[in-house]
C-alpha cells in the first residue's frame, strides 16, 4: 500500500516536472519544412539542415519528408487543417493549383529586399516559379528528362553509342539489340505521363495541354498511337520491361530502376535523379546521359524545367525565417556541397562554379548533360492545369496506359477515349 | 423464491441508479469524449459533405444536391470497377477465412501438449493483420522472384506473374485475407469448447461417425458463433484497404481497386472530399442493409440452445 503511494507520488512529480524541462526549447524559433524525395535526398537535406542549425543556434528546423505521392496527400490534408509547414517543396505540375487556392505566399517582397538574394541567378532560372506575374516558388535546380545509358552494357553487347540526336527508330533497334545480345531488357517501362506531355514537342511543336489548360493541346492522335504501338512491340520482344512486370514490382522509387540492378541497359528519368541512380548503382558503374529520342526529322522533345521549388505557405508562422533559410539553401556553397546538385543543377552561378572542381561522376555528367540540353531544346510550356492530377490518375493511367499495355484495347481506341474524357475534365475546371 | 430475489435486486438497482450511472459515465467518459470528437462529429460532417463538392485544397464547396450520387452511379467507370473488386473480394475471402478459421479451431480444440503454442502461433498473423509489414512481406512472397514462384520452379512449373496479371492479383489478396483467420478462429475455439461433451458421447453410442457428428452437432451448435463471425467478417471485408494500398495500389486494370482505396484516392489524392464522402455513405448503407439481411435470415438458420431449454 505504502509503496504504491510512493510510486504514485514519484510518478506525479515526473509528470509535473517533464513539461517544464522542455521550456528551454522555447527561445528557439521553430521553422517547419516538408519535402518529397528518395533516401539519398533525405540524407543530404537533413545533413544540410543540421549545418544550418549549427550556424544559427536560435533556429530549430523541424522537418518532415515522404515519397512523392504521400507528400501531396499529407500536405493537402495539412492545408485543410491550417497546419501547413512554413516551407514546402513544390512542383511545376501543382503550383498553379495551390496558388489558385491561396495556399502559397508571394515571395516578391523577399526578392526585392534581398532576403532571398538573386544576384547570381538568371531570370530564366527563376521564371518557372512565377504564377500570374508573382513569384511563388524558388527553383531548386534545373532539370530535364533524360535517357541514361549504361556504357559498360553497350560495350559488352558490342553496340555503338548513338548520336545525341537519336531517333525513336534508332532507340527501338538498340533496345532490341541489347535484349538479344545480353538477355536483359533495353529499358524499363516508358509509359510515364511525362513522356506523354512532351510527346508532341518532337513532331508537332505542341504540348499535351492547350495553353489555357481547358483542353488537350494536340490535334492528331496518330503520333501517340505510333508511340504506343512501338512500346507494345518492345514489350513483346523484351526490348522493354513488360508493363505487367513493372506493376508486379510496384512503385519503389528511382533507386529501384532496372538499370541499377543491371536488368536493363538504359533508363528514363529526370536528370537530377542520376545522383540517386548512380549512388544506388555503385561508383564503379559508367553512365552517359542522352536526350529523349526524337521522331525522324523532328525536333528536341526536351525542355528545361525547375526540378522543384521551395515555397512559403500562406499558413507559415515564421515566413521571414523561412525566407532566410531558402536564401541560404540556394546561395550557400557549403549547403550545396552537401546537397551535391541532387535536386538538379544549382541556379546560382557562384554555387555552380564552386561545385565544378569537385563534382562527383554523377554530378559532372548531369552538369554536362544540362549544357547539351541548353544548346538544343524546346521551350518550357505553361504549368499543368489544376485538373492535371485528375486527368492522369483517373484517365491516362487506368483508361489509357493500362488497357493498352495489357492488350485489352487498341491504342487507337484508347487514344480517342483519352481525348474525350480528358477534354471533358479539363473543360469543366 | 426466485421471483422475490429478482424484485429485490431490481429495487436496489433503482435506488442507486443515479450514482451508479455517474460512476459509469465517469469511467466511459474518456471514450465518450473521443467518440464524439473523432467519430461521431466527423461522420456527421461527412454526411453533410456528401451533398457538396467540397475540395480539401480549396477548403470550400457548394451544395450540389444529389449530383455526387448521380456521378458515382452513372458517370464514373472506375466506381463500378471498385464495387466489382470489393464484392469479389468479400464473396471469396469471407467464406474462405471462416472455413479456415473453423478448420484450424477444430484442430486446436484438443488437449495435446503444446497446443497453446500452436494457438498463439496461428493467431499471430491476425495481430499484425492489416499492417504494412505483412503487406510488404506479401509483395515479396508473390513477387516475380518470390517464394511462391521459387517453390513452383522447384516443381518444374513456371509460376505466373501473380501481382502483375489482372486475373491473379486479387487472389493474392484473397489468400492473404484467408491466412489472417486468427480472430474468428479464437471465437470459434471458444464456441467449440462450449458444446456439451455429452452430445458427442451419446451420438457416438448411437453409432454416428465423425462426419455425422460434425454436421449434426458441431455445426448446429456453432451457428450463433458462425453468425457473429459472418457479420464481423462481412463488415471488415467491405472495408479492406491496407492490403491493396500497399501490395497492389489497386492495379492492374483496377482489379484490386477496393472501394475504400478508391474513396481514399478521391478524398486525399484528388482532394474531392465531397465526392468521397458520398461514396463512403453509400458503402455504409450497403453494409447496413447487408447486415440487416443477415440478421433477418438468422432466424432460419441460427440455432440457440437456450430456446429449447426453457
């Protein structure tokens, strides 16, 4: 009986004292930040944050990270609850929707006052973050889509590297040749909606969406049909991983690409992801980055895009401190030495120059690749319309890609249904 | 005599009514508060939302009457695929799970040494039931180079791509459900132990074989338990989510796009909380009607020992 009482008293003391211990944390300013990414990005970003906290002892940066899909689920729920972090990583495909709903804060004031210093940043690098003439997101790196080639596999198969302006026909031959020579796939599945969006740049100087976002932007379904007929041929021959196999493997992030495990000799991804891919593959591997193949006689299907932004939300409690952190994140050489261009080629010329001498193999190849793309590309198109996610999740994936790749319906039939449904959704925005 | 104690008991209960209640409410207070805050209020709000086009990101929505239901039933192809997948899952997984549960319960209803260990071992999968870990493990087992195909390979059979084929993907989830038979099994076990031994003994004397004993004694005596398990499993079957969310993501071709997963997608990935609420309420109604139907039917097949006793 007595012992119980003593224990109870001890327990209540602990309960009463504990909260006061954490009071010491109160003189710190808390800045919340949230991003999506792969493990490689998480590690680098956390290390950068720890450095910032060391340099600014009065700042406590509370971070959350997740995969792409969960990022949007989590943050839109937080938005509804008024619980958004101060800084959130944002994307070109979504920023318009978030600005339209008043969830992001214009950063023009911070740019003018110099809190976010843009002295060494070109206007073109910043332009992607503008919505309706105001700045809502600071570009964290320049990016472009890429076909990465495993040069060792090409050598082993006795296949010569193609010219930089290779065509889809050349690509198809190479993929099949690799499959025949090495018994591995040429490449993983190529059914990404990104490729659909830029598909019409190569042939027709068009984009998946019309400029006003109220309908599809391409007139002729034939190039899309031809492309999917090629994918069906490649799936059949083994030149490309079968769609079925990619479904069975599930979405395990960029580090799970077939090129990493040497189950394919090529990979399609965003240029910044080469850092994660190369790290996962091992330093001893040799990769070279190529633009997206183009149609016969067509032009570049590549465009340069802000890989992602840091935006300050309209629910931020410490917008000033958040802006100071973003400035440091973008402009500090120290920070970018840790980040190692994993989010794309840094936009600050000072940072780029400082990184150049010590670039790792992956980063050097990425810098070089972006240089190539800068010489020959198609102009970036307007940010995706607000209904983009609806079109992709409910029409493009389940009604177009899947039934076509499983051979349930013909590409012709699927393309016309895609047009009909996408136009209905886009028109109803 | 019996009547006298009964009235006495009643009177005493009455006199302490207020105080008893207060203590009772105090005890369930925390639960009640949480129930109202986190269950009752959100459910009520979702009923209101189901008549709006409330969007999470915009944090606003207009009253649109029955439009959500109209859209769901007549315009949304994926909705019907999700209904299809869910019904298929329930129709196969619930009976399978109950049969497994009963079979294992009967095996474990003996007095051998170490039977307790087996009971715990068979129950374990259910404790970790809807968990991410199990779902991830299932991916590995049924993956291309997984355990199942490896075993088939040893037998000289080339296994199909279980998770990638539209015909097989849902079966991996149905098998997963059957494997998680632990909680109905425990309830069956308790039910089996309640069947009076003398029934079996007299049947044996009359020369009934084991099949007859099972059909004429065990099954009828267990019907109240079967009834209970059936209802619980039906309800949880319709609400299946985690397995598809982790193992298949609703793919391929929406064959594993379970209802709850589709609701989640619409609500949290598409931000269409109004539409998702409407879908959720339709599901609630369907489950309610089905449960009522099973309850109604119970008078035809559920056998209560007590009925004959009095």
